[in-house]
């Protein structure tokens, strides 16, 4: 990868990787640090990484750095007023979606976000997360079922 190709990667992917990190980490300062480290890693490996694989490389590095530097058990869910959302039937509200994704296990959340928000193929997600393609599909299916069940329980008042 040339310096010019690297700069194109920065322009093309920095916003998407940052959004992915913020969504998962819920801390923009930590996300910025991981983003910067991800691009440093791309720069350091520019001779080994082909331009066509730079997006997958960045997301893989970002994912691994995030998992290494951030403890999911310390995530703090921002308060959400479920009653208000229920009254308005506002199931597409950003806060509500964040609330639902935070109910998922970290691996379910990662798979779902990489697939639905970032548009990665199952195979790419499997490679990034170092799991099987079947495991990716199972986690996405379970995440969607869990979120659907939670919404149905809320509607029933359970």
C-alpha cells in the first residue's frame, strides 16, 4: 500500500470505524484512541496489507484493540426512560436501540453491528472476530430473537 492509498483509506474509513467503536464502547475518547491505534497499525503494516483488504484489516484491528483495552463488564448503560418510549411506541428511537443492543452479549452485539450497521459479509465478520461463519450467523440470529422478545415483553407489560 502506498502513502497515497493509505491517505485514501483514512478518508474513506475513519468515520465508519469511529462510529463502530463509539457504538460499542459508548465513549468517544476511548474510541478515538482505538481508532488512532488502528490507523497506526495499518501504517505499520502498509507493505503487507493490500488496498482492497484495508477496510477489513482496520475493522479487525479496531475490534481486537477494543476487546483488549476495554472491559465490557464496566460498560455503564445510560439511563433510559422505558415508560416514555413505551407510551409513544418509539421502538426506532436511538436510545432504545442502544438499550436493546446493550442487553446482548458482547459477541452477539459485535456480530449484529458488523452485519447490520457496517454491512460486512458473514465470512468477513468471522475472519475479523476469529470465529466460524456459522457462529456469526447463530449469534446474529440469537441477538435478533432476544431483541424481538424483549420488545414483545415490553408490549405485554412483562
